[in-house]
């Protein structure tokens, strides 16, 4: 496993980031622990989480798993999505961001996270309010580096401009969707990140499993049961590209998932693709993307 700079932080992180979205959901605690150990054994020191994953269970499981070696890891989490029935238990208001981070720290059983992502752009909250919340958490030492996920290039650049104007801690990381069939990030997001020295950890490098070829037959999976994934990947051309990609890999003796992850990681703007899985067998295919 090689290591790369994380934005302008001075930190070095593994060239793969392990995503824990399946913890407490598709993967029970035992399976989560098995995958976590495999990631650690492979040399991964970079772990991505969010407060919404399995309604907080993912953070709880990760917190238990990293006991005894917390200081060896670079850990991220996110806030934005609803964490309760209260109308204000969501979004990126200063109130919610600070309260959500406090709750995440308790679940993770840690005194800080290296990175906190604002999970989505909040149209209801002034940008300066949201960025100021990140600054307060950085000054408190509970967040070391601010970040955003699923933001557009102009939204991200506005945040950076605000931070520089006020001499606040700058965004160090973004998390967009990026794969062979979802390349919009190449147009503005990745050039913007490179120009600002911002790290990039993209999610869904294998396009929710489509690039594995498993949907070429009657296989079941998220794409056939989840409306969000159907909307994201349901167009016929996506399957046509996936079919050609899988055939390309087979002709050359390559595993399609390993190749898809490696392709994402090869872009010069990318710090580390996020790899996740429901079980160890799935994870191994992604781990083989690097040597």
C-alpha cells in the first residue's frame, strides 16, 4: 500500500480509503470486523463514515473496532441528513453541525475526527453560517480538517473563498461520485480541487457494482431494489458501457472491480478511492486494485 498527501494537511493517507457505509446494515458486526481487519492488514489507515450510516450504528461499530490503535488512523465522518424527528436535526446550520459532531464523537468513542464533511449543500442555510460552524469545531480541536461531500465546484470554491477572506481553516478534502460511468467530476470539480490543493476521495468507483458485470444477467442487488441507484445508473447506456468494460477486462485477464477502482485512483487529482463492501469476498476485489 502506498501513501499520498491529504490535501495540504501534511498527513499521509493510504491510496485506498475504506468506506463503512455497510457497517450495521448490509454487514453485521462480525462481518464488519472481518472487513476492517482485512483493510488494516492491507495497510489502509484511512476510514470514512457518516452519522446517517445505519442510523449511527456504523459509527458505533467503527468506534469499537479502532480501540487501541485510534492514533494510527485518519477518520472521517459526515453530517447533514436527519438524525431525529426534530425539524432542526438536519442540515448544516451551526446548531446542527455542532450537535451532530458531538453525537458522532460519542458513537466513535474518540475526542476528535480528522475530517468532518458537510454531507450535502444546504440551500436553506447561508454558506457563511455553515463554514463558520466548521471553523468553530476546528478551533475546539474536535475536527482537525473541514471538508464537503456532494458539493458542486462553484459551491466548494465559494466556501474556500470565504475561509480565506476570514482566515479560517481551509477545506482540505472533497468527496464526489466518480467512476467510469459517472465522469462529471472531471469537468470542474477535479480541476478546482487540483488548483486549490484539495484532496479528493470519490465514492462508488465501481458504480454500485455495475462495473463488476453482475447485473448482466438476473443477479439481484441494490440497483434492482433501491430507487436512488436506479435513478443514478438506470439508463441503458450505462449497462452497455459496463458490458464492454467487463469484456475488455476478461480479454486481458483483469478483474473488473479491481480495474475500475484502479482507474479512478490513477487520476492525478484523486487522493484515494473509497472502497466498501457487504462482505470480505467483495472487499478483496477492491483491495487488489493496488499492490
